[in-house]
């Protein structure tokens, strides 16, 4: 959570860099102009002490040691930065140092009313405590970016790694310095502790806020070569591949030097010490002297002087000195040893937002490690390799491109790398640009790549709207629909409004069974007929059912329908499948049943587990007649007043139109299951929204819409037509839906199912399959609303007008301008 917070804050500062810089500078300058100062003495928490001549002489020695140490420290640090060999690193770090010193000096002089003599004493402490190491790491990491568009993400990733550790270090340092300054009886050491606290605070504020903003501005301004040329997108002018592993190396180094767990533990006693000093009566200097004399031979002044020097020296040794001592042995350390400590997934900031770049961006052969070494590191952790090194393994045939997600254990990074590989295969700028317009950021591909899509390169967003309420069987539902067809939701919503005013829709499911029909082959037609007759016997069916049902907790065989064609036998298994759509259940159960049947008919050969007599994702009479999945019928009665006021038509016209269009017209065209106006529209929109298989709309949109005129009393034999009402029904024999598995498990699609109150499995609280059955009823009822509205629009002439107004907007013209032109 803390990493995400710092990533977000770092990206905010980088994205609004100019605003952050102006605000920061305005605050400092404004404070100077207003002459704002501290109303209290600096570090009033220090114990009062008196100045003596002995202390004055020791102060001179101490300040001299600090100044000399500062000069040596600054020289060694700048020397190490210079050895990096990047003018950008040197320039940015030096700019950061100068700005920090200016901020520190202004704080002392204007805010705390200190003179220049005090400033000269405080600056050595500030320069010793200023965090140049993390500044160098952040700068080098930003210089490794391949594209100027990714600069803000790199800054965010760097802040997410460095800022949490810096925050903990700041807390530990402040607690140490406050305790030292609170207990020590030397005035000069108290002031140095105060200056050190101020230095730590200013360093933290400048690094966490001003630095990401300045990096974003400076690198963007300095870049002179980021605009695309005729065919390629060139990397920034400051791009340096040598720094591609800087952030990973920093993670491992920091854990070896001073673990986070130890820092957290040490904060507790420091806080207790600080609280104890305020809660217990403070003893006199003499009492303190006696206490120390009983334990140590050092005086309190000597003891605290040594502690402060050790703290300042440790800052140098832990953060910088070890680098000098380790440098001669660096060539002997393998890349594996350097990166073992970083065996953690990288931040998702970059894995969620990696843009397609050209071959020039991926040309990092000079800094890539050998293939053998890359394979060795890959076995430890994929985060130890750069994207370019993983791509090199794919090109070398060491890593299959379709296994990127599973091998890297990071689906989003796998998608990003596959996009880069794809961009290299595209031969034209237009195609590369087209790939760039397929989005892939802001989406978690973890579930999708495991169960829904292979070789993923992104996603295609589809607008989702909501209509309703639908009043179905006395319960109200708001219906999510995903579509790119204008006016579809508006039309459906009008039908739902009419149905709601009429009292709602009633529904029932008259059949439930998914089917799978293997095709088997026999040596002769006679044996095929014999097997068919054997399967029709009730006792044999029970044996087959036992073998089928043992493969699943939810699949229950309902019937077997054998059909002979010569020496081929098609066996149509039909079973309930709970809340799952059930194709995998049926296939598994059918395989197990066929293996057992082969013991009875050894010469039977299985040609295919699916023989197209199922029938799946193809129009067929067998599904239209026998049904597949959920067989649903919905009906509603509408009085003539609602039809007139809401739908702008009348009962007799709608009945005549439905007969001519949906029945006679469909019969003339030889339609199979298409005796409706546009059932597939609503089915497809709801299928996409709820994660169903869109290809199964071929079967699921089978629907016959009937409209009848009946008396309001419900007595269809009555001859009194004064109070007639319209009875509309939609019968859908093959709705193939699921609320578990497949696309329904993806977060957005599952959210749409939750809107309907049918997400997931209905067991064990309810009967298995209740959620899927209710979803089928909701879809059928929504289809009924769509049918009612479209037929009314065809009669009133609103169809063409509404599509011309809302679904054919000229390019680059606003809605208001388009409406004006149509009018």
C-alpha cells in the first residue's frame, strides 16, 4: 500500500511538474517576503545548559573535524558521481545539491532568525546528511527510459521504490537526533543535532516533492530527439542503457546494508526514550554525571560527542563508504549474486503502462547479458531480466511467445512484451500506429490470459449502458448492455417502460439441458443400429448415466438421443450443468461414458467428441425443436392506453405487423429460429456485458415472438372486444448462459452479473443452477421489451429517423451541430 501511495504521489508531482515547482518556489519566496519566523527557540526540546570556556574550545575542534569531514565526503561523493560518465547525472545531482543548500540556508536565516555564523556551522552537517545516493539512483533510473512518454511512469516507479525507505530512514534519524539533542548537555552539540534534524526534514521534502517535478521538467526540456522520424520513434537524447538495472541493484543493496525490519524495531525504543524524557522528571547535570561515571569512564559530554560523530560517520560509511571498499571486487561478483535479493515482482506502474516502441528502442544489445546468463536469471526470477533480454530469449527460441504470461508470472508484463515483439514484425508505420491504438493499460490480464484469451496484446473497450427497471416475476432489475449500436438501449428502455407500467413480465423455464453429441463409427450399419437400440433401453441408460454423472458434482445426465447415419452413430447427451454453461462438463462426462460403452461394443471407434449434432454455435433445427441450455418463455399483457401513450401505436396494427414481418416474412426467407424482430441484438449486448460466449448468440438468439389480442378478463373465447389487451410472448428454446466460469469470472463482466444479482454459483445456499436460470429469464424478458419497442418504431416510422439522428453522426461534428443540421 505504501509503495502504491508513493508511486501515485511521485507520478502526481511529475505530471503536474510546473505547478509543483511554482507552488514550491512561491511558498519559499512568499515566506521570505512575509518574514515568517519560528515563534519558539530552535529545538526548545533541548535540556538547558550553560556555556563554558572549555566547551568553546571543544566546539572549535568539533566544527573543524566536521568541516574537514564534509570536504572529504563531498569530494569522494562527487568523484563517484563523475565516474558514472553521464553529464546529465552530474548536472542534475549538482542542481539538486545547490537548491537544497539554498533552501536550508533560507530556512535558517529567514525562518529561524540565525546569522551567517550559525549557517557556516550548520552547512557541514547538512552536506553530510544530504541524500545524494538516492538522488543518483533516481536520476540514473529515469535516464534508462526508452520513450519520453514513459518518463512519468519511471519517476513513479523510482519514487515507489526509494521513497518508502527514505521515509523510514528519516523517521529513524529524527528519533536518534532528537534523543541525542534532548539528553546532551553541550550547547554546540544540541545545535548540531537541531541542524541535523532540520537537514533531514528539508532533504525529505525536497526529494519527495521537488525532485520528481524537476526531473520531469528538466529531462523533457533537455530532450531534443524524441519526435518520430519518417519510420521510427527515436529514444530520448539522454537515454542510457547502462542504467537499466539501477533500481533493481538498489533494492538488493539497501536490504543488505540496513534491513527495513531492523529500522522498524529500532524506532520503538527510540520513541520510548523520547517519551520517557518528557514524562519523568529530568535530573540535573550532576545526577547525569554520576550515572555515567558509575558505568563508563567517559563524561557525558565526551559520550554524546562520540555518539554524534559515530552517527554522522555511519551515514557516510553505510550509504557511500562501502561502495569505495567494494569497488575492486565488483568484477568477481556475478550478475546472479547481485540480483538474488531482488526476487520480487516489479511495480505494476510500468507493467500496466508500457507503450509499443520501435526497433531502435529495443536495440540494447550492448548492455544485454548472454543467453545462458539470461536463462539462469530467468530460473530465479523474471524481474531480474529487462524486456529486451526476454525478447532476445524469444528470438533465440528459448522462450515461447505464447508462454510469456506463465513464464514471467506477470500477465501484464507478458502482454507488454508481446506487443513489442509484434511491433517488430509489423512492416509499416501505419500498422505500428494501429497497434498503438489498441489499449492495454489500466487492465489486469491475470484472469483473462489464463482462461479467456491467448497471445493477448490488449483489449477492445465496448460501451456499457444500463436500462430498466425490468419488472420480472415481481422483482425489479437494472439491465447492463454492452453494444456499439446507437438507439438500441434507448429502444429497449422504452419497451421496459411500457412493460413496467403494464404490470411487468412473467416467465418460466420449461426445459434445461446442455448437449454434446459425439460421433462414433462401427464396422457395419447393422452394428450401429444395434448400439442405437441398446442406448434407448431404460436400464442401459441408467448405467450410462452413472458413468456420466461420476465425472462432475453438478452435471447430471437427463437423456441420450442416438441417431444413425449409415455405420455412424451420433449420440446426443443432454445434461443439467448447474450455473455453468457446461460444455466442458458435457465433454468430460461424454468421454467417460463412451469409454464404458466401448467395453460393451469393442469395435466402436470414437471419431470426434463433437459431431455437430449438439449443435454448438451453428444454426440447426435440432436446437430449435429440442432446445439447448435453458428453454424460456416470457409473456406480458399491455392495455391499449399504454400502447398508445408510450409506444405511439395501437394493438391491431402491432399484431398485424408481427404476423407479416416476424412470421410470414421469416417463413418466406426460410429462417430457422428467426421468427422475431431483433432478438440477437439484445442477446449479444447482454452476453458481452455479462461475460457469455458471444459466438453462442447464433443458437441463443433463437426466438419466436407472438402477439395476440385477448380480452382484459383473460377469457380468450369472449366476443367482447371493447376492453381488449395485447398479449406478447417470446419463446427462446436455446439460451446458453452461465454465471460461473469463462468470461463471467472477469471483474467487469462479473460486476454486471452482480448488478443483476446472479453472479457466481447459487449453491450451496440455493439450488444449483438457480442463478443461470434467472439470468436466462432476465435475457428473455429484455428481448421481449426490445421486440415490443422495435415493432412499435417500425409502425410509427421512428426507426429510420432515430438512427439517422443518433447513429450516423458525421466525423468531427458535435452532437449539437448534427442535431441542428438534421432539423
